[in-house]
């Protein structure tokens, strides 16, 4: 016991520095693992946003096709609308859908 106490007294400064170095290494390892997890999370988040964007692209492409089918089936009175009016309404609808989509994404990821 006496040898241990004398060893600690003689090498106190060296042991303190060794402890600091050891704890620094442990901290660096933890930080490296955290950084790795953040990168993996970022990759999966990117994948999710790409999948969401692809999903909404498909939905937005299907809706005009359905609208065209419905306009063909409608009576001739409603077919008198000009193409400009239809384009304007479609642009407005897309703007509104994009605003809603952006609001949902901001709410989800904030």
C-alpha cells in the first residue's frame, strides 16, 4: 500500500496528463461515432425527401391526366372554356399545392 501511495505522489503530474490524454481520446472516439451517425441520418433523410418528391411528382402528373379525361366526358357547354383559362387555373392550383406541400415539409422537419 505504501508503494502505491509513494508511486502516486511521485508521478502525480504524469498520471494527471495521462488521464487527460485518455479522456481526450475517449471523447474523440465518441465525437467520431456521433459524426458518423449524423452522416447516416443525413443520408436517410435525403433519401426520404427524394422519395417524397418522386411521390408528389407522380401525383401531380396523374391529376392532369384525370382532369383531361373528365373534360372529354363533360357536356359541350363546359368545353367552351379557352385553353388559356384552363392553363391559368392549373398554374394556380399547382402553386397552391406547392405552397401546401412546402408548409407540410416545413412543419414536419422543423
